[in-house]
C-alpha cells in the first residue's frame, strides 16, 4: 500500500464450525485438537478423510478412464504413432496451457510420436482455436490435432478441420456450451457426461491423457521404470498449471500439487532451475505460494506481453545455457509486465477519482494504447477495490478487447445476456470473463449496464472477512506451526489458516524492508517469547505498530528455516487496541 493511501478497516468474524465434531475427529484420528478444528472447517468429518487429506497418495488418483473419450483419444494417438504420422499440439498462452502442452509433448516424444506444436499469441491471435490455425496445420500436413486447455467451444475451427479431413481431439476443462459431434472431447465436466475428475485444470487433463497413453503403450500392464519416472517428473509441470489456474486444491488437485511440488523441488530441468534461482525460490521450502506468486507470474508474462513459446521452451529445454537465457528473458518480461500493469491500474484509479464512472453498478474502463496482456490483472485489482463488476478494455483501431472480473456476490455471468447484443464475443465464468466489441459501442454498453445498477448495488461498507481460530500468545508454538503446515498445499478451497491473536506487544521499532521498502518487519512479545513477523505491502500502516503498543493480529503462522527452525507470523491485518 502506498503510504499516502488511507487504510481500510474491514470487520473480522470467526469461521463457524462444530466443536463437538472436531473433538470427536481429534480423538478418532489422534490429531492435534487445533488441526481437527481446521479440518472440520474444511468439510472433513472422518478419520479416513483426515488421513487422506493430510497424507495424499498418488494411488488415490482416479483412473484416467473416468474422463469421457480418453480411451478414444488414446487409440487415435497411438494409431497415428504406429502409422508414422504427425500430431500437432495446440495449447494456450497462460501457465495452464503452457504447462499442459509441455506435459503432452514430453509424453508423445517419449512414445516416439512425431510432433509439431503451436501456442497462440494473445495480441495477434486472441484466445482459442481459430480456422486459420487449422489451415496452418493442414499446410504442415499433420494427421491429428490435439488441443490442450481449450477448444471445446471453437466450433468454427472444428468444422474447418472436418472440411479438410483432419482429425481433432479436444482436451479441455472450461465450461462447454455445445458438444461438437464427431470430435472426441476429453473433458472431466461435460454437460452430457460429467466425471468424478471434474475440477482438474487443463494440465491435469493432459496429465491423465499421458497416464492413459503410457499404460496402453505398455499393453495395459505396469509401465516400465523409465516411463514411471517421466510420469513423476511431469507432475512438476502439472502442478504449475494446477496452482496458477486457481482450481480447487482438494481431491485430485491436492494430490497432484503435493507430489508435483516434490518433483519441482527435485527437477534438473535447466530452465526451471534457472527460473527458480532468479525468483529466489528456496527449493527446500518450495510451496504453492512460490508457484502462484513467483514462478507462475514469470511464465505468464511471456503470454501476456511477449511470446508464450519462450515459457514453453524454458520448460522443455535440456540446454543449460539456453535455460538461463530464457529465465532471464522471462524475468525481464515480468518486470515490464508489472510496470505496464501499474500504469494501467493508476489510469483506472485516476478515472475513479475524477468522477468519470458511476458510484454504483458495473464499471467499464477503456482506452486506446493499454496493453491487452494486463487488462485481466487490472480488472481484478479494480474489482477488489470497488467491490463490484469491472471490465477493462484495450482499444486498437475500432476494436476493443478486454477482461472482466467481479466479486462473489455479483456473478459476472449474470451480465452476459444483457451485454451480448452489444458485443461481438463474450464468455467466461462467474468471476472472470472476456469480450471483444466495436469501440464505438462502449458508451452504449455503459448506458446499458447503468440501467442494471439497482439490481447490482453493493453496500459501500467493506466486506466481512473470516478467520479460522483465535489463539492466545502462549499457544503460539513452533510445533503448532509445523502441524498447520501439514494442511498445505494451500490455495483455492483450502486457504491457509488465518488466526486471530490478541495481547501481542511490539518489541522494538518496526522496520521497512524489501525493494522500495514496501514491507514491514516487526517483532512481537507474547508472554515470555519473542515472535518475528512480516507484513507484506503494508508500509503505509507502519504507524499502527507503535513501539510497546498492544495489538490484535490476524496472521498466518509458519516455520522459518533460516539458521534453524523458528516460528514466524505473516500478518494479514491488525486491530490496534482502543486508546
């Protein structure tokens, strides 16, 4: 937060749970009572469920055949391989699409398949599989096209492939509007044939396809050691897409990320090693946060403002020098992305300050020259700040393209029907979407959305925020932090536990640290113990941590392994004691 910005006071409330159920679970599963409470809050009620959650096993992954059409896809791919044909892999430009493409290419290479691949350019190609891509593959004389993380709703392209006599397999996880007849759809959440594997990301679906391919190639028997080792290694790529695509980290996704983090920590892929070094990732403490906030943004930067092929090459290269070069290129792109994003976000904030947008209802920001690669991130920031639906559009010539984001109380998808008559293309989820439209229709779109303000009004009061449990300073121990760490990996649907801790006093003067001195480092006294803490991007609230003052802290508790094992707090918010 900028020091000049006013802090926002947000009400905090405890997350409700069944105390008796937690006590029974603690007894039956022989668990720390605090951990049992956290598990019950996450919907885990039995000892068997608790042990499966705390010790996720690869053996508990569902069989690939649970996903519709995967058996058909395996047969088609191996038939092309056996005939000496060529398979084209078409992915997407985000981390999920890039990592899923890497997974499939590596397995096809291992199985001796001749491949070509293509990732779209966000600016020149836009999202999805287009007829001109099919034409390009036809010129390359490919025998089969396999999509990764997309293609379900690209009906024109699928029709073009049929016209040209090129077979296509679609692997995807996005909502399906219409199942296209004659094209295998390897999708865990099809409207006509949903499977228990729904919730997988695009890379997860690609991994299941690779698993099925490997098993079929082995004659339905156990795969050999070399293939098994590759499947374990490919979990590293799969975990990147799973975390970065913000799918729920429960069930199969939890298993994939838990074991994928181990594979990522042990990887000898030159590009990934170089990237983790640049990102200052401690491979001994690698977690999902490192993917979500360090590795993932660097890979995404290529698809946002550069060429996604650079990120794909970084994952696949076996050349150490090239890996280091690509890692540096992605680092440079990520810095540029952050600068561009900051500029666009500041433009939007200034428009709000200048009163150019309604104080209630959806907001549409649009401007010539904004980079289309950052509009989704900026829309998310502005939606969080304004607590309502936000669209951020980049205008080039007479076309506006952009992304929308919204808050849980106001699904963005509720707006799609009223927006469709004014746009060329629109779609997405409740929380996020994308559109393409003629720029001269933007004012009409704003007027149309303004008519729906009455049904889209949200209280101007900051939203209530929830914490898991309340602790006393004496209960803050290293052993508790180590127990809480067993609930990792944390992410969507398995948030890192947040604790309310009262009665802490600052010990010494808080320090501003980090690049630009944007973080606060502080030590608390709790009973007899001294507890170090970090508060990210909170420099503007340093004055609230007066020396010796008592505060109530909302914080994550973790283990710092620098020079031994130590308890450390990561502050999310503080509530100063009344004076």
